[in-house]
C-alpha cells in the first residue's frame, strides 16, 4: 500500500502545484457558469482544424480530442484543478507495492451508446486492441502493460512489465477511452465511420471532414445532467473568420481565439473569453530519421543537411528569436519556451532558453562543411494567418545564418499524414499537452511511437525516459526530466518555440461549458440560456 499512497500523493501534487502556479483566467480555466437554461437545443462549435479519424485507436489531432471529450469517456479524466479523477472507473487505481499491478474498479450500470454494457471484458478488449492493432497510435503509450485481466465484471487488473509512473495519466486520455466491443466487431477497420463509446452524446453523422454531428445519448449513465439535444462541430480554419462567426452568432463556441482577435471580442456584447495556459508546446519538428514511417524501425537518416548534421539543427535553433516570435506573431500573449515541459508544470526544469545568437549559428554552419545556402522546406498549416506569419518570420530569421527556407502551406490533416509517412523536411507543429511531462515527450522521442515524426531513436533519451517512468518520487523524476530535456536539446530533432494560451470564446447564451488547462471543450453540462 505504500506505493499506492505515494502515487496518490504524486497525483495530488501535480494538481496542487499547477493550481498554485497560475489562476483563472491564465491558469486552469473553468468555462461558462451554469445559467437558468432550458432543456434541448443544440450548440455549434467552431474548430480550428478538421479532426482526423474518429477512432481513438488511430487518432492524432488535438481537435479530435475536443470531439472525443463529448463522445468517448475515459477511465480517468482531469478536473478544474488539473487533478486526475475517475470517470468510467469508480476510483483511482489500487497500485501494488512493487508498482507492477494496477487494479481498477469500474462504475456499475454503464452502457455504451449502442446500449451494450460496459464491463471489465469490454475494457480488456479495448486495451488489448490498442496494444496489438497494427495501425494503433496507442500501442507505444501502453508498452509497459504486460497483460490485462477481467477479474470480475467490474474489476480490471493491469499487470506491468515494470513500474510505470505515467500510466494513470495515460488512461485519462485516448488510451483510456473504452470502445464498444460489439461495434469493434461489427465495423472493424471502419469503426471511425461509426464510433461507439460511452459519452453524453452519441455519433450521428459526419457529412464531410469539416462537419460532425452528435446527439444526446439515451444510454448515458448520467443523462439527467445532459441538457443539450445535440452538438455540431464545424471547421473554421481562419482565426479571424472564427472570431467573426462568433460575433455574428453563426457559431456559439470558438476553439482557440487568436491574440489579434482578443481586443475586438472583449468589446463585443454577448461574447465571453476564457484563456488558459496550455500544458503543451509549439515548435518545429525536423525529419532526421523517419525514412519508412513514424515508429517503424530501423530508423535511417533521410539524408537532408539538417538530418545529417546535428550542428545544423543547433544553428537553426540559435537563429530563431523566441521573444520576437511571441511579440510579432502573438502580440506578446504567449510564453516563449525551448523545452516540452511548460513553466506551469511542477516538473519545469528551469533551463534558460538561449537568446538568438547569429554568430554562433554561423560558426556551426561553417563547422558542418555544408555549402550555403542550405535548403530547408518548412510545412505550415494552410488557411491560418498566424501560421503563415510564423513561417515567414522563421524564414527571415534563419536566412542570415545560411538557411534558405521555403514555406509550404499544407492542409493540416494532409500535413500530419505526410509527417507520419516521413515525407517532409521540417514541420511547424505542436502538442496540446498532458498532465504528466512524460506524455509531452514520449510521443516525439520513443522510437516505437506512431507520431515520432522525426524518427528519433537515441539510447540516452530512451534510458532517461525509462528512469523517469520507473519512479513516482517527484523530486527524483524532476531531476531525471532535467537531464532528459538536456539530452533532447542536444539532439535537436524538435525546436521548441513557445507555450500557447488556449483562449475559448463563447456566446453568453450558452452556460455550463467546462474548459480546463488541457484545452478541451466539455459540453456534458452545457445548456442554452437564450
């Protein structure tokens, strides 16, 4: 029981430290207050990008997680103070003294949105599916799990190969979303076209990649607290159009209002803003050794100058001015950063980001022996003015150091597909962030990860990840995370640039929205108030 108590304390410390580090509106958020709403009605949410497949097995996008937050519940979730809390589970897991066995009790009387019961067998089927499916993007997250057993209808036992501190937080994300075994069997590879989970809303239709319709579930265990008849998601990629649609009432809720639109929206009657500091990061991913597809070995260098020469990756990073990027592109509203761990985390390393140093960058370029100008293709999201401005600024900053950057605007899901296949040079992309820093690192640096777009495969990084995963001692983990971040910075596959603030915009005619530090828009308790 000593390890169980330590783990619970570790979870509580995460929430307490993050809460102490920041407060609403710049911290953990909260969303819109419940009003004197009415039953029924729908809300329309404007998303910044199109979600990819609506199957947690293969899903990769942040906006997909927003949809899943209302469609597919997990074993665990987070609350407004960023504490891990049970969702489909009845309580936090009971962890054995050696840290290798997790026993999870499930809620009773829970049904999937197809009416079939959720039980330990369904959890076992789902987790084994995530662990073994050839196409699974979850397999790398669950590599520590040796076996899953249904002890009785409401008890699941996970046996681990070795202690794995991030497991509960992983089960609070897509790896903890439990799928209907009946739907898995019926739809197979086409599950994404007919997703069936446990959730306040069930899937109705996806008439195009840019439109998703959900309706209230008749089978949801807590349906008395669900007030809306449905939720419509629509993709509005241009931030200024998303803001204009919120002002006009064409959408009720806007995902990620951008800094240039904040002043106008603050003055708009009937509109509210709720900014929260992101747990994630944004930066540039460099394809170093993704030669045959992310997560696939062996990892061979792709042969570009940046891939062959780590000193060029260091030079590219030194040519960029993070403070200027924040000021010029984001009006100073974001937080410059150079690591995958946000400053609000209790595991923040305290590592100071290097200032722009053109002289050092030029020396490293000369040291590489590569003839200048060095060609670099940079993929940025199309239809996004800020992404375009960021790409242009990176191009201008890198040019004096000897880099010739070509900015390629590409539709977001297409860019992700190309990145996964290794068909890119550099890609401006980020990560929405997780409570446990391991999950801000592993997806990019674990050689087996299906979203390790850079092809990272370094023994020192893998060894340090194993060390931080093997202990729940917070001080020990922080020390290891510091060394891990230093190793990551040496290899330079990821050039971290800044930590966003996720700014939710919503109509005052909608109450009961829940919006926390993970940036997900939770609509279980939402209601129309006008």
